[in-house]
C-alpha cells in the first residue's frame, strides 16, 4: 500500500510541475503542450486504475516512456532549461522505480 501511495504523490507532484512550467511552451507548440499534460494525467489515471486491475501495469510503463520522450523533446527544442530537464528526468526516474516496485510486488 505504501508504494501505491508514494507513486500517487510523486505523479501529482510531477503533474503540478508540468502544468506550472507549461507557460514556457511557445504558442506554436500548443499541441505538444497539451499532449504532455494529457499524458501526465493519463499516467495518474492509470495508477488509480492499476489499483483495481493489476494486469494494467503495461500502460504505466507506456505512459512513462512517452513522458520521458516529451521531456527530451522539450529540452532539444530548448523549451526546457537544463535545470528543469534534470528535475523532470529525476522525477521520471523515481516514478519508474516505483512502477517497477509495483510490478515486482504484484506481478510475480
């Protein structure tokens, strides 16, 4: 139960930071901005869904992979600074470790 709670807290923190930094995105990248926010919320929704259906773990990994790509893309396009890129990457690593912990705990 502790891991589920921590992954929810960490994903909420990640979403809050993404939404806060979304003002940095240029207007021409509005589709990208909407997609990264949508995927972040989808990850949180998948975490809540995972508590009911344990076989949905692959959706968590898919969402994390896409979020990782979006952060890399934003950094390459110079939308995110090096500091923000590092912060988001560290948060994604924490989320990935927690997701692997869930997988190891329930899908043995």
